[in-house]
């Protein structure tokens, strides 16, 4: 069994045995059960003590759900996704939750910073013992949502650095970095979109479990997700501009190289002609075996490319 009961007033926790009955909420308080890496025994205990729907428990068994809210008889089943960044890549951490009138049950496979923050608050703030179940779940959801802002700030800083580097010295690594960030933003948008819809439904008054006063807080979290979605689109546009700047910079560098090669070819073209002309092996009409003719040829070989180089420089082609 990996089911832990957390005391909202003190933050103390205790593990439940498989034969233990479901905890009874104290008067004016709620029960918070946290299930880390739920196994089959944990799901059987939840099915036995809370009579949760098999479809909801099946979602907890596989943890491959997008953010959603499903209403059952007397409780809500919710899925949210926290986002963390590891080794420069985004990673989604799924959280499943059962929300009843007097209980909140959270299930997750990885440690979640939002849950750790909530536990720490239970220790430092004794008012958490008076939280309603829906307001407590809002506290967890709000932590998950707000944790996305620093990630986007870091991505924006990387985009700013990329823009400066692209203009200074574009490289293949920068192109790879641009595509990596674009992929991460696409994944983040896939996570944020369903969460925005889920919190929007909680901000409505369609569910009896959600108190209208708590719905206002969910609406605030929904507004944060709308802002996050807009920031993602802005970052994607900036990455598109950085990609265009990279391609333009590479094209300009290629054009500059081709220009220089063309100028060198143009300068050496008359030299090739003069050398070929002076290397003819007959002397009746072209007596280049004399010292004067040889000197003239050498002078032309020096003056013609020099004059062409001077002309190109004065024309600002070089």
C-alpha cells in the first residue's frame, strides 16, 4: 500500500494498511489522501472504500490522460499535468485526483513540487485545516499552473540569446536549438490547452461540488493559463523570426562567399588569357622569345589584375 493520509492542520502523515477503513473527516475539515506510484492494491482499496468508477480507476492505472474533468455520482475525477524541465527538455508529470465533498485523493507516479508545497503549507499554516476540498484542490492546481511561468521565462531568455547569436555568427548548433525549442513549445501547448479547458469548466457553476466562491479562484487560474497560452504563441513567433534570421544570415554569408569567389575568378581570367597567349610556341608573328616582349608580358600580368582589383575596390565590390 502506498496510500498516505496527510493531516491538514499539522502536516503529519501516516500510511494506510490494505485492511484499514477509509478515514473519516473531522468536523469542519477534510481528508487528504496521497497515493504515490499507485499499485493494484491501492486501486482495489479505493474501489472498495470509495466505490470509484472502474473507468476512473483505469485511468489511474495507466497514467496516459490529457487534462480533463469527469463528473461521477458524488465526486469529480480530474487529470492535470505539471511541467518540469530536465536537461533542457520539457517533461510532463501527470496528476490524477478524486474530489469529493469532504476528501481530496491525489495519485501520481513522480514526486510533484505542487504537492510538496501543499504539505509544507500544512505545516506552516494551520488555516489549511479549515479548507474546503474544492479550495484545497485549487491550491494544488494553482501551484501547477504558476510553475509554468518560470519555464517560459527561461525559454524566452534562450530565444533572446539565439537572436543575438544568429546575427553574429550562425551555426548548425543554433539551428538545432531553434527546432528543439519549437518542439518543446508545441508539447507545452498540447499540455496547456486541455488544462485550460478543464479549469474553465471548474470555474463554471456546472458542478455542485465546486462552491461558487471557489469557482472565482479557478477562474483566476484559468486566466493564468490563457496568458500562458498567449506567451507560448508569442515565443513560437519569436522562434519563427529567429529561424528566418538564421536562414537569411546563412544566405547572406553564402552570397558574400560567392561574390568573393566570382571576383577572384574575374581577376584571374585575363591572367589565364595572357599566360596562354604568351605560351604559344611559334615566333614568326608572335616573337615572345625577345626580352622586350617578355617584359611587356610580365608587366601586363602584374598591371591587369592590379587595375581590376583597384577598380573593384573603388566600385565597393570588394
